[in-house]
């Protein structure tokens, strides 16, 4: 079974971002406001990400099959920003209704497949 990750609630607020006196990519210094958000206390494991892969048919990340990272408790490596954008909405749905593990992939995933099982990918 999929277990809910430990989530740390991060308070929203404002901060200064950028700089007026360093690299051009930091220009201009400006105030940014973030809403509160949740952040996983620990990295996503292969077991956790494997549930997502099995339920959605999403493409395995690079290095998924390497034996040195094959333990279920190993961090899921090679996850791109786009992969995370696909994983997070799926996780949100699973946490909202953990008894329903049959998921269709969202439109943000790379290849179409029907999710049928809540078992981790090998």
C-alpha cells in the first residue's frame, strides 16, 4: 500500500529576490510573495515513485533500472521538473482518496496509458 508522505507546512510570506549589484540574471531586486505550501520531509523513494509509475504508465526516469539504486528505500533519481509536475497532481489525488488507486494519467504526462493497479513498478 501507498503510505502518505510526511509533509512539512511552510508558512507563506514575502522576501526579497534578486540583486541590483550582482549578476545580470539577478536583476532587478524585487519582492516576492509565496502562499503557504507543503513540502515532503524526506525525498521521494523508489517505492513511492514506483506506485505513480504503475498507476499511470508514466515513463520511467533515467537510471531507474540501475542496481545500485534499486532498493525500495533509495531515493527516486533522475526525476525532471516535468516529471515532478506530473507526479504531484497524481499524489494529491491519491492522498485525497487513497482507496482509489486506479488513475488515468493527467494531461501533463508524456505517454498515454490507463492506470490499473496500486502496486509499485519494479
